[in-house]
């Protein structure tokens, strides 16, 4: 059963911007990453799913229950917002127990979550002394203390350094073991690829595409081929000229940029790589690297977001 379902969701935000025709679903136990440029509608959509913002038309169902039925839905969701002020005068223990009483959380559950989050050694420290990474862990822990089925995270690692981000990723991914589903908005493409089962790209208030990483790449990948990096620009140009002379039938086109030769082929076959490697060896070319052309999720994002949106950043 879908833990989250939105159907033809529409919300007018201003005269210039609206969310429109939003259709998403998250199956129980799955993580979905929501990516898009600034102003695409990520936070607005998450606020609607969280029940914090009313929508105009369509449906939003949490475990089959309309999100408007807040008394029921609040028990099913946990929310991790971009930033949330905490009282500096309380210790981690005092604040966790206070929040636990508000949410009727079992003390054994709280102790288990504290251990999982790696905050045990900070239990008696004041909130004001926690690092940015540990504060994010605390926010996430507070969002799941009442055992929700869906956690909604708005840029959970924004502003953190790469090492701390990876530590938070491990913690977030561990939520799967608790049977929790999640929708995560992020600007970090690597974060989306590592944490999620599926990715949805939002642009100008609409979901442009969604699916697994491989499904999205396959949908937008228009080129098969190889990229050969040689020792220098002259070597690359020499290899390009040699390819042109050979008139190989599976090569559609080839071009050079600095020390790289990009070879576009008719589809893909493993034998292509072997043949190109053979030509390189026979010509005694000095090769740094050979790789298959592989469209990344970042490539897809850049390819499909509105040209006007790109121009607005210049």
C-alpha cells in the first residue's frame, strides 16, 4: 500500500507561481528524493504533505487518510524542517523527555533512538553546545519518537560539511530498518542517489519526471558511447584522426575536447569497448582512462529544467 499519494494536486502560491498536477506516490518502506532548483516548489510541496499548508484542489493521502484529518495524520508523520530553534537552557535529556511526554513516546523507545542516533554521550550536555551535525540528528530523532510511518525531511544536511553529511546519511538510511518511509528534499544530487529508492524532479511547480535512478537515466539518455582520456591534447587529436580513417561501422560520430575523445556509437555492445581498446594498444597511444558515457542524475536535472530558470541564475 502507498504510504503517500498525491493526486492532481494544485496550489496557487502567487500570481506568478503555483504547484500544478502533482502526482506522487511512495510505497511503504521506500525513500523518495525530491530535487529541483531554488524556487521550484520543493518546500511548498512538503509543507502541504505535512498538513502545514492548505492546497486548492486534488488529494493528499497519508496511509490512505486525507491529510486534512490532522488528528489522525499527525500520528502517522514526522517532520524534519530546514531549521528549528531549540531552547539553549535545556540539556539534551531534558528536551528529549519533554518532547517525549508531548508525543506520548515510550521511554524505552526514546532510549533506543538516542543510542541509534549516537547522542548518548551528549545526553547531559546543553542543547547550545551541540554541533550542527548532532543538532540535525536530534531533529531527526524527535521526528520519529512517536513511530511515524512517513518522515518528511526538508534539506536535512544543508550547511553541513561533507564528513558530517555522510554521518547523517548513515543515520537517515538506518530508519529503513525501523520500517519508516521518507520523502527528502535536497539540493545534493549525491544525497538523492545514495538515500532514495526513487527520485522526483520538480521544476516550476510541476513534477517533470520520477522513477528509479536507472529509469530516469534511461528515459533521458540519448547517447551511447565511450570517452577516452589521453596523455595530452595532441595525442587525443591524433587518435581522433585515426578513428576517422578506419571508418568503423558502429561509430556514429567522434569529437575531441582537449585531451578527451568522445565516441558516439550505434547503441552499446561490450565488443565496442574491446575494439577501441585494441586500436589504442596497436597505435601505442598513452591512455589515462576509458569510460562509458553514463548520464548522471545531475545531467538529467540540468537537461530538463526550464531554460528560463537557468538564465535567471546568471
